[in-house]
C-alpha cells in the first residue's frame, strides 16, 4: 500500500511540475512576442509615410504624383511596402532587408533591383540602391525628433551625371 501511495503522490507532483513548466513556457512565449511587437512599434521608422511634394526638393524631371509606404523596422530588420504613382503608372515596391550593408532584392521598382541598409543611429539610415551591379542612388534618411517627419537626402546616378534632392515624408495615422 505504501508503494502505491508513493507512486500516486510522485505522479501527481510530476504532473503538477509539467503543467507549471508548460504554463511558464507559454507565458514566456507571449512575453517574447509582445516584446518584439513593442520593439517594432517603438522604432522611429515604423509607420505609414506619405510624400509631401510641397516640402520636398525633387529632381526637375521627377514625375511622381504620389508616394506612400508602410515600414516595419526593428534594430536588425526593415520591411517596406510602397505604392508610388508617376506618369508611367502605379508601382508596388516591396523590400525585406537587414541593417547589415548587404544587398537585398527589391521588387516592383523600375529603377533598382537591390538595396542595402545600414543603421547609422537609431533615427538615421543609410540606403544604397542598385540596378545590376551599378549604384543608382544613395540616400541618408532621418526621422525628426517629434517622429512625424522623415527627410531623405538623396543622390541619383545616371551614367556620369549625378543629381541630388530631398524628399520629405509625413507620418500618417495607422
């Protein structure tokens, strides 16, 4: 009888420990997921941004009608979905990259097929775009202190010639 009691008690304690470990693991998983979401939400580049042509100094031959993009970023990665309309039509551009200076594919952009990102400071990113192996543009991107504006200082390369400009984007409500 004592042996049966020991087995029964040990089985219940073991079951309680497993249940408690399972609960702890699930709780920890939820905390990790929420922390990742919070970190992305805290990144100053995360949000929906719309080009303000009036505040921008675009190139003389630029035919952009509208440009809106959604960015989700954290310390290591950036994902962008952009809808840009110009005199040639609507371009749906997507990028998923890391802040490591390596080239990542771009889809939907007639001017580039790869891009690299480097996080210079928490509120600044350096961007380089390429078509094949040729650099097509370089940009320095900064979020304002109040988090409501992104300013992009860029240089576009066309053969031997380069042109520079500034694009200003305003944060939109999500």
